C-alpha cells in the first residue's frame, strides 16, 4: 500500500526555503555592502557604551525568568531565588542560542526541575507553557498591523510577510481558547506567561535599537521597532536557531529602507548578536558546567500529551538526555570553542575603544598574541571536554599569552572580560580534570590540522580583504606575517608544552619486573605458560590489590598492549581488567589485548572491545599422546633413527651461564640475517635464559646441535625458542619436541603447548569479518614472507588440539593501526 504524502515530511525544508527567498529578494539591495566599513564603525563604541550594551543584554535575558517563575508557581514548587535564576538563565540562554523549535528548552527544564515535582505534571506544564513563548510576538504583530509600529516599506516590497503576520496574530487568541477549554491553567499563570513573552521581545528590541543608536543609526523609534518585530517573527517562524540569517537579512533590508547606512546596520547586528546571544550563552555554559558537573541525567520515558511540544518523541528525548548527561563537560568544550571564536573575531579589528592607545607595532604584537591564544584554545576544545591535566597547562599558557595581547592592544574591556571569564571557569573546574592526557590518534591529528587551516585561513582571508579594500588595521604584508607567525608560534608552544609536560608530569603505568614478587604470585596462583615470559624483562607488570591478580603488558607509542589473559582469581582478575582499562584511559593510552583466549572474550566484550582472530594455538594432551599406532609410524621411525645414531636429549633445569653461552652460536646460525622477535616470544638473552628449562639435543660426539627453551605454567609447559644448527639433521627439532613431551609426562604436566600458528583458520568462511578474509589470503599465498602455513603443518604432525587466539581492540578504533603497533612491538630491537 502506498504511503500517503504528508506536508509534515517537508517541514524541515522551511528554514532553508525561507532564507533562500529572502536572499533572492534582497540580493540587489545588499550588493553594495562593505564588511570592512561595517567593522570600522564599531570603533565608535566607548568602553562605557560597551558595558551598557552588555548590561542591557543581560537584563533582557533576565526578563525571561518569568517563564520559569510562573511554571514552578503552577506546580506549587518553591525554589530559592538563586537556584531559580541559575536554572532559568541556563535554559533561556541556551534555548535562545540553539533553540531547535524549543526542544532544548523542554529538555533542560525537564532535567533541572524534575527532582522537585512529578515528571508527568512537569511535562504537561511545560507543554502548555511552550506556545506562550511567542504570545508576546502575537501582540507585537497586532501593533504592526494596526500601524502602531509601522513597517509599511518592508511589507510593501515583501508581500509574503502579510500572511506571516496574520498567522502570528492568530496564535494568541487560539491558544487562549484551547487553554481555557482543555487545561486547568489559571488566568494568573496564563497572563504571567504572556507578560513575560511581551517583556522578552520588547527588551530584545531595545537592545538591538540601542546598539543601532550608539553606532549612529537614526530613524523614527516606532518604525525601527516595526522592522525589528517583522524580522523577529520571520526568524522565529523559520525555526533556525536564533533566527540566524532570516532575521538578519530582513532587519538589514528594513533598516536600510529607513535611510540607515548598511554598514551601521551590519555593525549593530554584530553587537546585538554578541550582547544578546553569545555573552548570555557563555554565562549559561559556565553555570551549566557548575550545575550539572558529572552527574548523569536519567532517561525519562513519557507519552506525547500536548501539541507539538511532545513531538520530540522517545528517540529524540533519549538523544537529548544523553547529551545532558555530558552537559558539564560539553559546556567546558563549548566555552573553549566560543572563546577561540571571539578572539578570532576580535583580532580582525583594532582594539575597539581601548583604555589607552599603543603604537601600531605593539598592536601587531598584541594581536599576534591574542590570535595565537585563540588558536591554542581551539585546539584545547577536545581536552576541555574530556578534562585532562595537560589541557590545564595549555590553557594556562593560552590565557597568559592572551593577557599580554589584551594589554598590548590597549586593554579592551570586552576582550578582558572574555579572557578573564574563561580563566575563571578553568580555575573553578580544575579539580575535575582527572585524566592525564588525551589520545592523539592519526585521525584526530588530521582533523586538528583541518581545523587550524580553517581557523587561520578564514582569518587571513578576511585580514587580506580588509587591508586591500579599505585598510582598517594592518597592510597586506603585516596581515600575512601575522597569520604565518601565529601558526609557527602556536606549533612551537604546543611542542614545547607537550615535551615539558611529558617529562615533568608523566605518571607511570604499571611497574618494572621484580623476580621475587612475580615468583611469589606464580607460586600462589594458577598461571599460563605464556605468563612465564615476564622473565625476559621486556614487559611491565600491573598488579591488583594484595597481588590477587596480575597482567603483563608493554607500551608502544600511545598503546598499552597486554599479553594474553589477566591471571589470578576470577573476581580479582575481572576487577583488575576494568581497573587497567580505566587507568590507561586516564593516562592517555589505547589498551589492546594480544592473544586473548575465548574464555576472556565475554568480559572484554562487556568492557567495549571487539575482536580480530590472530590464529590458533596448538596444545598436546600428554596423557593421550603416544608414538604407537600406524598414524605415528613416521614420527616413531624418525625418533628411532636418531636413537640409533647415538643422539641423546636431556632437559636442564636452571641452566648455568656456562651452559647458555655456547648456545649463542646455534642461535645466531639459526637466525642468519633475521632479527629477534619479542613480547609474545622469547629471545636469546644469556641472563634471562638461566630461568628457563632448556631441552638439548646432542649428537654422537656430545655436541649440542639443537635446543628448545620451555615456558612453565601451572599445568602446561610450552615451547618457546626452537633453534638448531644449519647442518643439523632434518627432523632434529621434531625429535627434541618428542623428548619434551615425555619429560612433561614424567614431571606431571598435563599439556605441552606448541605455540601459536598465526592466521591459522582465519577468514575461511564466506561471511567472515572482511579483514580476516584478507588475512586468509595472506596465509595461503605469501609464504615467502613468513611461513604461516608451514608452521601449522609442522605442529599438526603432533595431532594437537587447536584453540583460537584473538586481538581485542576498543570499539571505534581502527584495526590496521592496532595490528601495525603490535607488530612493531613484537619486532622491536632486543638487547641480548
């Protein structure tokens, strides 16, 4: 059945169509607009006038507290005045800046007030309140229609404005009628909402018109108010946050029709946006970071009750609630971003109304410092979100440099307010910065380079445009030098701070290997044979409380790579796993788990890891292994041949250095031009090998021709180094493995581990994970690089059982970098 078309499907197009219509109809009227001249008019503002404008903007936002006062009054909720003002400011400032048809306001009010009342009642009350936000505009639209606020010139050239005004006018009586019919909202609350809405829009208009007046824009007050009302109504109807674009274009056109210079109107719009939207929004972010902190906002399930306020639905609400759960950290990131953007804008102009004048060269230095501080702050936005200690250093340097810039440029009050406010916010939230550093991945580095390019590129383009068309600050050469110097200076500062911080403040993850402590753990806990590789001393150790659990890992760049499973009691090992993941995250490492067994996959999956199959490990069951029978005839024959030739084998426990040293020649002969591996494998080191049992194969003259080192676990002994002379008889290693199996049987070991066959049984199925299918092709076809298939065939002679081994990586991390980092660690040059 064909789905019936609904106009609601196109409602998301309305803002774009409306802005496009305004741009099309206003293009010729704005074609002579000069941005440089507009910025130049801002110099007319004195310091007192700037403070007066900011104060008036804050008062205008403060009037919206009436919404929250009457909302709580209707719910019989009484809050201390300080809490009410704080909650109302956060809600109204963010809703004005971001908006989204009031969804942000609904979500914030629900989150802030639900601890004080029933959630269902609160949602119903917010639903009835939301339409009144434009009731004041409905009254003002009536004023335009009856000529109290004339806007005839604007409506005459834009005929489509009339139906918009009539529709806005109809909202208030319709709402009053529906409210009286279907809700228990009393007249006091209803009139309170309407009065608050009227005060909100009137004070907003006074802010815009006062900015216009200070910059020299003169026209009849009622006519200017009429233009503001029409532009505001169109901006609200467009649903664009803050009416950006739709409001600005109509306001610019309307004021120009009243005889005010376009440059003055544009400058007043810039000031209006700053004092009515950006400054309150930054204060709201500041308060939100303090109010929400790290608390998690619980999800609220509800059914739509009233009108469009509830159309946000369950899915959208969950998205909003998860955002609110991170509001504290998100606010810090947004404050850093807003600060960087304000500094970006301020450095396009000379200091507006400074307290004292400075030489041009000193202004250049101050502008360089201020712009560099803005660039550093931009790069700190992610660090502010996850709250690292390293970002405190970077912010401290940025604030110090910005302070130099403010002083060198003549001490502009607005610049000082922005820098000081940002510094105060970071100081108040400094104790919440618990992470050591953030992880700088390749993708993040590329994104940061793109952000820097956009930040510096647009700034340089505008500086050059201003300097070439109408010099208001620097000449083209000075502007270009400023951009280049800012990038160079920021890069040097970042490198210097990163280097100094890592050397002075970098905490240790884990601890160095201590043989006595580690041996005590092995003696009291069941461990795997791979755990015995700790004595190679190329890994670090991470212990749990009271040494009840333990893991081995090594650091490779910004990765912390764990070898095998966590060892110890089940509960203690599980807690240690989570503690290690949290610690690596705090210190700025990416955790990887190499050669994980299937038993540990559920716990790692719950911790947010995904898996790549590395291969399979072969294990021989000592109790069932035998050389008798037809299937072992070839192996039995080989063993007998070596016995007849007079070859002997013995296992030496705790070999002396005198025994190990002669084996160096065999090892070097076997290695040839290849380098030693490590981490998950042993390597030839005279000092370390004295800990491991060594299986020796001697010829009829008593000379050692092959040797194997053994790793001991609780019930398993595993083969590590397998090396023989180049002229040793074929099958020497195979015969020596047979002796190891017999020795293991005699010493009460249940299993003999033959090691892992890399990429064995990986990607064999059609629907396998595609990187594993590529690995399967490597396994089958690139044996000249590494004998993958040959290694499996050798181990298969002993009829072992095979168990898969996996690489566990964090979700959303790329597989290839993780594999390369692990391979680099294994191939790292070893000290023998």
